[in-house]
């Protein structure tokens, strides 16, 4: 066992490079026994990469990692587990149709000869569940559990490997307030048992409630480590945002038409029970309006419901003051709405088809006359988009799956630009995209607004949200709680607002 | 780019190389094989299968694998037509086609709108339709009454010819051309390709995915019914078993023609080629000593497995495992 006060984990000068970029740059990180340690930073700051190194996801990191003072090599998930590291990701790793017991003990099911030892299975599973204070029948399939229970099962599964270090990545984003309380009680108890926990979150109030120390990362480097009592939410946000390398955002004149003219999109009292409540706003011609909120605040849900992709319980949507029928996505697109999904691979692009086919995928109705698809009509559009978006290689016949992520994202945006939308809704338009592609996409989005159309921008990339938007709507726990205008717009105010602290107002 | 192009065209040329090889084999086996009459006979024999394959191709292209209720739809349309012959020739044909269209619509509604697994549902539909037909007709053959004008005309469909070309070969050609236009040059065909290549992105692009899939099943029902009419005309009687095996043969033809089971690519020219291969095999294999019905069936099974295996392997090798 470690000497008192000796860190359970020391990372010294840990570095991880990806092609062309340094994701984690010489980071030193220390974790004490029995502490909850928050790891904070903007998207892309390197938190996830650092934790993946710890979990043994990368064989090619450099630098040293010591556990209990002993140097260890965490170059495979097995090595990480053997050294007492366990991870709980945002997406659960449980198999829904399988029983809780089998999920908990997957890979080491107790056997008697060739047969499964049911009694031992149930007993061992009960013991695991007891550690997280969950009293459920281990024979129940995971799909019958609530999300909160499933998450506790996930924790129990991680604890079953007897870890020294537990990493939790945004564990509360899908939980209700009461469930968060119960999770925190559990974290408290585990801390009491001497377990060290690394806690990744953007929720400032939660961080202040539960953690002992906090480490802030920015641009792949560790900025600072503090005891939680030494910082305020404002100073934390400044540390996370301050001086981060900003790409240049296109300079836009806010068109005079935006003021007072009839809105292109107006929503009134949008409600989907359990997701968002009484959301109302309007987009005017030439405007880019940001929608800001933490994971789980209902950002994407609002967008999907207003397009008609998801149901709407109450509220109305007007496109250029014409009412849109709820739940009719095709009609909404026909009326000039476009929704760029956040999930490029599963929902955005037909990866097996060509660039040209993807660019025109949403334009079939426009290119069809009397049932006949006029392929030639689409060619100028394709050529124009390939040039405007600098898609590389600019070959319409090439399969989209062979493109880089950045160029795929350009094609996805191009698909919607091809429909010449009056209202363009963008959900994380530059996630996982290189700097060059990002700049191209930002210019294209600005161009859409300059032409007198309206853009709703959902992004967890704060510099992008602040740099591109004319004003920012703030969504918190499904409620629109305010708006940031003019000088109020900064990464700090946006992040504080998403956490419920609006400028000039106290929650 | 040139590589991408050849990739896209290879499946079609591939199946016609197969056709050519079989033509050569046919010449080896039988010196009289290369005569116009003999070759036309091959095409006539394959017309029924070809019509079925054209309709089925839409379903496979849309990523919904296969319509296993094809044999039952063929039987129903034939029986309905024969039963209604006393009320007039045109009415009988129209009713036969309509029955296929309606059964296809049911399949389309269930698979397209309710999103049931196409294989499971059409398998169930096959059993349902077959059971109802047997119950209604007692599993008996219903003969077309050749003493009436309608009966004679109906039986004559298979035997008619225009300028020496069997009429049903022309029907097959017309169906293939219309099918090709729909697949390649219609807005619906464009959407069908998107749905087949990537269902969720198609939906997110505003494609009316449910309706698009439904129409594919309706068209397959229609071509199955047409094939059922022709087959019944050939037999001269309506019978619940006339469609036996056409589902599998047609699927083999479709996949052989370069439409992968995963959907999203393929051409009607390829489907016609696939049907020709199946037809040539059916004509040539019996000429080889020692090959009977059983061996032919085994050979078709092996071809199916090899072709599906190759198409999956080719996709996987290019890093696009469709599973």
C-alpha cells in the first residue's frame, strides 16, 4: 500500500500526437488517494485524450506514468485494468437484452465445469450491486432498467475490477436532479473507501459540490491544479477559456434588415415533455443565432422537434410566418428548412455513395420534373459547391467514405446548401474537423446569412459559438433562460450562462 | 477516379462475361445451340424469371433483401385471372395484375411503414397467402376453358409471337426497359438508391423513406403478378404451386447482376444479365450427361453462395463492410 500522502497516480510529461497535431502536450497530473479530482477544459482541450491514455487506448504515448510510485506501461486496455484503472464513459457499455448479472460478470462468468453456476452468478452480482447501493434483481435485463440504474450498474461493473482509480466522463448529463444527488452520495462513499476518482464535467455547480481539487487543461496543456476552495466559477471559466488560440472569424456586417423585419423562423411555446419546455424565439433574415447549453440541456432536441424529426407536445413553428405542420420533416424541408445533423456518419452521409450523390441527396424533389430525375440539372450545383467549399479531392465520382473528416463535413454542409434553405439549422457543424475545414465551413455559414437567410447554430465549441453568432440563446435544463447580445457575448459569459449564471443576474 | 469508375461498372460487365462463357459452353455441348431459334428459346424460357427479377431488384436495391411471397403472388394472380376469364379476357388480366398490386401494397405497408423485417414478414405473407389460396380453391388446378374466346386468348399469351419474336420476350424487354428508367432516371429511383445505401441519412435528407420502400414492394408485387399470368398461360391452368422457387432464382439473378444484398447499387442491365445467366444454365446444364434436376439445384445453390460471398468480400476488402 502507498505511503500516506503519496499520489496514487502520477503522470509526468505525458504527450500524445495525432497526425499533424499534439493532442496532449507534456502534461503533468497527480491524483491523491481518496480524492475526487475534476478535470476541466473546453472541447478539444485534451481531457478525453489524456484519460484515454490512462485507460490504455494508445500504445504510442510518450512520458511516464507512475501508480503508487511505481512506473507502469499503460499501452493496452488490459494493462490499464491490471494496474487498477477503470473508466465509465458517457455512452453506456452494457448489453441491453442481457441480464444485469451477466453484464456485471461478462468475461468471468462463474462456472461449474461446462455449465454456468447460476447461484454463484446471482450471489456475485448481488455483492457488486451492494457496493453501489442498488437493490435490483440481478436477473433483470439491463433494458428494463432506468437510465440511472443502468449507470449505477456500469459503476458496479467498473468497481468489480477492484480499481484504484475510477474515471467518470460527464456522468450526470442524462440524470435528473434527484438521481444526481444519489450518484454524489455514492461518489462520497467511494471516496471514503479510499478510491480516487477523476471527474470530467462542464457543470460548474456539480464540480464545486463534489470535487476536492480541480485541474484545468487548455490546448493540450495543463494550465493549473487548485484545491476547489481556491477557485470561483468565474476564475475557473477564465482559466479554461483565457488566451486560447482563436481562429479568425469572418467579419460580418449585421444587416439592417435584421432589425424589425419579419422573422424567417418563429417558434412559440415549443414543449416536448421531459426534454424542453415553452421555448420561444425568432430568427430574422441575415442573422446567425447561437443556441448554447450544456450536454443534456435539450439543444439538439429543440432543433429536431422544430424540424418535425421528433414529436412536439405543444407549440407552433412558423417559417416566414407560414405555419409548419408538426412532425412533417419532408414538408419542412420543402418549405426551406434544413437541419444538419450532429452525427455525420450514422445520420448525415451515405458513406457508400459518391460526393456528387451525397451533395444532391436532399435535392431530389428540386431536380425531378414529372417524375423524371434530371441529373444534368444538378451538375452546376455540384461543381459550384465543390469549388465554394474547397472539397478535396474535388471529384464528384469519388466515394465519400474515402474523404477526410473535414471534407466529409464540407460535403454534409454542401448537401444542405444545395437545397438553398431559407433557414439553416446547424448541429455541431465542425465537430472533429481540422482547422482548415473549420474556416471554410465558417465562411460558408456566414455567406448564407449575408445572403439574407437565417442560421441557428448549435455548438459546444465556444469560440465558434461566440465568434460566429450575432446573439446567443441560452438553454438550461430544457428552459430558455436568456439571451446574450452584443458585448455580452464571450466564451466566459456563454459558459457561465449555460451553467445558469447570466450576466447582470444572479440565479 | 478511374478506379472508382471501374469499380462502379465492373458488376455489369462481369455478368455479361459470364453470359458469354455460357454461350461458348453451350456451343461445346450442343452444335445446334448457336441458332436464332435456339437462343430465342433460351430467352423465352427466362422471360418469366426475368420479369420477376426486375421487380425484385427494386427491393434488393432498397436494402430490403427479398420478397419471399413472390411464389404466392404469382399463384394468386394466375388463379384469379383464370377464375375471372368467363367475365372477359381484359377484365381477367386486369384483375390478376390488380391482385398482385394489392398484395405488394400490403407487403409495402407492413415493411415500409411498420418497419417489420422484410424477410420475416414476406415469409409469413407467403404462408398466409398460400394457405388462403389453398383453402379457397382446395389446392385444385383450375383450367382455362379453351372452348371460349377469352380462354383461347389467355392460353395464347405465352405462345404468341410478333415478327418471329415470342411476345413474352417483348414483354420482358419492355418491363426491363421501364424498370431501368425507373431505377436510373426517376426521382423515386434516385431516392431508392439513397435509402438502400444509407437508410438513416436518407431519412435525414428528407427522403420519404417509408413511401419509397413501399413502392418497391408494390412494383415487385406487380411484376410477380405479371409473371404469374404468363406462367399460368404457359401451363393452361391456375395452380398454387406455379411460383415455386422463383423467389430464390430471381434473387440469385439480381445478386449475380451486381446488386449486393446490402443494397444501394446495381443496374437493370445487370439484372437482365443475371436472368440470362440463370436461363442459359437452365438450358445448358440438362444437355450435359449426368446432370439432372437435383444437380442443377445444387449448382444454383453453389452459384448463389459464391456470388454473395464474392460481393461481400469485395466490399469488405475496400473497407466498406456493410454489416
